[in-house]
């Protein structure tokens, strides 16, 4: 009878091991997606998104606008998203849900802003007006680069990281969890009397016992 009951704990541990593996995978994917997404957005917004020519008396004047010229929203949201990704591990419970939601919203905001900026001409017109001195300069031969879509892809990755944090974040470790767990285990061992008595023939053991707040002579007199 006792031999037949041995496999039961092993069967119960199999789902928990699979769940723990899934949590580790979700954590790794969220970290990679969030960091890569923020990097892509910051890189893309520093590159040229649109090019065109403005008409002047002497001919034409080429104009270029990068992502920050067209819209500063994706770059700012990428910084916020990166900070939120780090903050996910600094908070717990409701705070983690709020920060995870913020991370998701930053990704969604980047996606929308990048899609709108992919066909924007306002920045080119503004640059042309400053270059020509005219309030309403016409822009011709406008061409767009793929960089807005790179920023959009970065926003999707940030949004994915936020959704993973919302779905699995409650199972992820916090920054101080390891130290709190070690302290709790240490206190439990002290309560159970699991620590061995200090050896009076080894002075260093006596000092360690005193540092732990124990009386090294208590068990010797018992």
C-alpha cells in the first residue's frame, strides 16, 4: 500500500513545474520584448521619416524631417515604457497591475502615433516655411521612409510586454523578494531550533552566534 502511494506527489508536482516554466518563459519574453521595443522606437524616431522639396526663387530646397520633428510622442512614450518595465519588478499586487497597464498603454500610444506620423507632411511644411521665410510653403516630391513602421513595431513589442505583465506578472518575482524570503526562512529556522549549538572550542562560532542574537551558552547549560 505504501509503495503504491509514492507516485502521487510526483504527479501533483508535474503541473506546478510546467506552470513555473511558463512563468519563466513569459518573464524572459516580456523583458526581451520591452527592452527591444523601446530601443527600436528610440532609434527610429532619430531617423528620417519624410523627405521632400520646397520651391524657392532659385529653384528647389530639399527638406527632411525625422521622427522627433514629426511627433515627439513615440520617443517620450518609449522612455515611459522602459521605466514602467523596470517598475513592474519594484511593485506588487495592485501596483504591479497598474504599472503593467501603463506599459501596455505606452505601446498602444506608440503604435497609433507612429501610424499617423507615417504620412504626415506638417513637419516638412514647417521646415520649408522657416527655410524660405514664407508662411505657407508648398512641399513637392514627398517620400516616406520605413522608419515610422520600425517605431510602430517597437510599440507592438512594448504592448506585448505589457500584456504579458498583466497576464503573468502576479507570478513574477519582485526585486526584494529574495531577501525577504531568505530572512523569513532564517527566522523560521530560529523558531524551529534548526541552528546547531555553537562549539565552545571554536571562538568564531561563538561570535557568529552572538551576531545572530543567540546565547551560545544556553544549550551547553541545558
